[in-house]
C-alpha cells in the first residue's frame, strides 16, 4: 500500500492463518485501501517477486526460506526491509483452531465482517460525464460535491466550482455534511451562482462511495435530487 509492502507465508498446520493474525476487521474509517492511498508500481514489483520466491520455497520445501510465523516488511521510501516475528496459530481461531466453526467461505458475511456493506445507487440515480454535461446545460445551476481523496481531486479532472469533501469526512462528521449543504446554496456550477441548485451531484471514486455520499448529504438536508 502506497510505499509499503508486506510478505508472509500462511501454511496450513505450520503457522497462523490470516484469521489468526487479524481476528477482527478494523473500523472502515481507519482502513487503508489502494483506491485511496494508491500503490507505487515499484513496490508492487518488489513484493510480487518476493511472493513468487515464497511460492517456490514452499513447493520445494525450503523451510529456511519460508516466511512462516515471520513477516517481511518493505519501506519504499527508505528502501529498507524489516522482519517481524508473528504469533503462532490461535487455538481459538474459528478457521484453523482446535474447534473450528467456519469450514467454508460462504458461511461468512465478509461485507459485515469488514464493516464495509456494499451499497450502490439505483440506475436512475447515476450519471456519467456526458449526462453531467447535459444536466448542466438543461438545468443551468447544479450543486457538485466531489468526495474523492485530495490527490485524485487535485491531479485528475475536476468540475470547476465543485466543493471538495473526502468521503470519510462526510461519514464521520454530520456537521461537515451540514456545512457542505450550506455551501451548496452559495457555490454552484452553472449559469447562475445565485439561484438555488435544483440538482446536487456527488462525484465519487466508486459506486459504494457515491451511495455513502448521497445518503450523508440527504441526511444533512438535501432531501431529493441527490445523485
């Protein structure tokens, strides 16, 4: 993730499984995902080579090279490696413990487990860039809230006059959403900066963030016309 990478080998019976190491998912707000922080291509290449080396070591049975109960951490900014010792298998693990309760992936609701319920806007609530241009031409005044992370907002195409507010701010702070609603009334994209926006468009990196953004704005006072 970003400038960092981690490699370990999870072998059945030889060490902890992934669930042993991470029995509970972190809060959604604290999760670092590639969609938000990005991945350096060189870091992905280095970690990919190490993963391939681990696969070969496991296939030939080279125990000295296998990262079992060990994790190799790579810091691309410092070009340095660090080895981290991991705890062993948990006897209470629901996957590989002494009395496992989960035997198939289908038995787990991973959306809820990872605190990331998937929500999508209905087809009639979604538009593409061509549709945005049409709405702007027909309606004249449109409120635009861009919920992408700052690097994407500043370095990739953006709507002139759009209000920037990362999706996490909308989700964590209700007062921030209310502040955005207030700004929409005075700063809009279109022919008239004084007229009240009839439509509010939420720009997001993915459909899940678009749904969260639309719901947060609706709860803060945009009752209808949120896309």
